[in-house]
C-alpha cells in the first residue's frame, strides 16, 4: 500500500498529500516517462452494481474458459504510481482459489485480502477500509469456496472436539459461529451450509463496521456482497 500516513492522519485522508500526488503524476506524464501507459489504468468511478456486474461477467468468462486476452506489460508504468481497483475481495488463502483468475481481471483491478476461512479480523478490516476509503473501490465481495479446509477443521472441532496445534484454534474460534448457525438450520450438508453462513457473517460484519464502512454503505457509495466459488466448475454463486 502507498503512503498509509495520509490515511492514518485523517478518516477522510489528507487532501494536501493527494493534491501533491496528483501533481507528481501530472509532472511525470508531462516529462514523458509514463507515455501512453497512463491511459491503461481505467477509472473505478463506478457504482457497486456496475462493479458486481463486471465481476460476474468475468467469472462467466473464466468458467467457460474464455478469458480476455491481456498484455500484462501494458500499463505497468502507470500502475507503478496509482491503482484504481473496481472491487475489494475478502477471500480464502486456499491455493486453488485465485480471485484475479476467477473474475478474469487484470493487474490493478482487484484489491485482495486473504485469510484461511475468509473471515473478518482486525488486520483484514483495516485493509478493506484502506481499499474502499482511500483507493475508492466501490464494492467488497466476500469470497468463500466449497471444500474449505478451514471450515472443515472447524466442523471437526465442533463435532468431534478435535484439538489443533499452534495458532489454529484461533482460526477455528473465528469460524465457529458459522458452524453453529449451520447446525441449527438443520441442513443436511453441514459443511456447505457452514461455508455459506461464514460468508454471510463476514458480509454482515463489514456492512455494519463502524465508523467507516457502515457510513459508506448507508450512503450507497459501497456495496458488500458474498459469494461461494466452486472448485470443480470455477463458478461463483452469490449468497
């Protein structure tokens, strides 16, 4: 992340630093070193609905194995001085789930926070506040997935009283409320129900997180939604 001090000094970020940064970018463009690459960073001045539409269209391309062809070197210089992600993703650390691929987005398009079990913790929350308030991503999508190892471990700990070493109990405790909700629902597939409940809990926490995210949601500047990724098909289903 760039120049976090501007974010720390003010809940609305330091206007002077932003103006200085804009002037620096303009000067770089005038000197010619950015060249035409500056235009390669598209604007993220769109609403939450449009951002979600783009993500789901990209996922449809990915699932159909028809992703957009990209020149990854294009815009590299421009992205070195600015980023305008269209969405922030809270995803699982699972190596089989790559949000940029799943939504067929290029470099700079997604601001991604990953933790095993895709739950909200303080560090992740702060990162998402940065991605939405400072970088102005208009959407947060909480992305769970089927056969999640973190959720499976929590189900085993809840059902069989399985104990895990190291810091894993902290992870289990974070996901446990979702397993309890899924169990009370009477779902036949506890694992699947727990994955969805875990996503919904994260969505609700982000929507109501004070003082930053809740205000942006209420002002309709930010949307927060959840989805579950299928490892077998590559499709994302909104929940």
